[in-house]
C-alpha cells in the first residue's frame, strides 16, 4: 500500500478505507454507525475525527436530518471521552468544515487549559487576535474580526431575513 499522505489529492476515500480497515487509524470509539480516531496531523493533543461508517459527502449540513442528529450525538459521546481522559480539558471545540477529505467528518479539538470548566466554572477567553477572510483559505477561525459597520450588518440581516423560512 502506498504511504498515506493526508495532503494528497488522491481520489480514493481515505475515511472509507479506514472504515474498511485497509488504512490503519487509532480508532478509540465506535458504535454501529460512527467511529472516532485520532488525527494523524493534530494541532493539539487528542485532536480527533468522528465519521459515519457509511460514506456521506463532506457537507455535513446536507446530511439527512436523522443521520445528522445521531452524528452529533456520537460526537458528544466522543467529546466526553476526551474530557474524561484529559484532566486539563473541560470543553471540546467542534468543527464541521469538510474541505480536506470528502467524507462527512466532525473534528473535535480538546481545549487544553479549560479543565476548570468540569466544575461548572466559565470564564471568557478571547484570542486577542483579529482575522478577516475575504475568501476561504482552507481553515476557519472561531475568533472574531474587526468590528463591523453597524448599518451594513443591519442591511445584511434584513436581506437574510427576507429569504429565511
Ligand atoms: Zn468515504
């Protein structure tokens, strides 16, 4: 088997190969429908992927409602595993982006340094950085950007409301 390169544009579905057991992965949770494994290129310890065993395209917001509901609940269970394992993790960030591999996946990012949240404490943590993305660059940020123009925001909100169900 060729060495698996997560950055390659190979057309075979890597996640389906993991489900089939043809590509090894550090799978640590699964049920009949979903599984979770450690990312091989994590940006923090314990960074994980939760995937459906059946192939769905990577736009999670287009999944059938009932599958998506169970998928989110699976991710919740996996987040619980990460919080139980890492003493300093009281919250797990959830990312559904899907531009690296075209098989539905939820990325779970253990938020190290938030262990106090296990005791029900909450405190504001801001990055202190501002980003603005005129176009998608292969990653999304949960942080804020510069303060928006209030009138432009109001107009955008009104326009969105016009086409909302
Ligand atoms: Zn697949």
